């Protein structure tokens, strides 16, 4: 199980181009970049991990008003029971003209024996 693939599946219907790590090629006026943040094991009493906790930053880049897309993305994530750990406006990139908004998402995946 991968948070990157699960996020792609949930957010693709919004029609926003998605890439992982960095956007390759000529970027459109609006796009998403998934950046893996953490991939940790939760420790339990027997020192054996029971869950793989994955966290990804979804970076929304938009040359227009990003507010509606922010709401759509957040609603799609919450409707699928993802944990949104943080949302923040990073800033306007004057050299590219993009607004940069970040949404951090975490998911716990049970480990298979």
C-alpha cells in the first residue's frame, strides 16, 4: 500500500495534473506535486511495528485563485478518511507567477505478517 498511489486515485477526478517529486515538462497554470515527507513504523510494546505511517505533502501550484481548489482537495481527502495534518499558504512565487499552497496528509497502513 502506498499513500502516493492512494492520493492519486482520490485526486485524479479533480482534473488537476499530478506528479511526484517535481513537475516535469512545461507546467500548466495549475498542478499538484506530491512530496513524500515521512515513512515510519509505529513502535508497540513488543517492539514490533504494527503500522507503517506514511505522510505526503500535496503542493498545489496555481496561477489563479487557489481557494476553490484548496477546498475541493481538502473535501476529497476528508471524504475518503485521510488525515490532514496541516494546511498552509507557502507564498506567491514572483518569478513564476504561481501561488503555492501545501496540504500535508498522513495515513496508517497495517503491516502484513
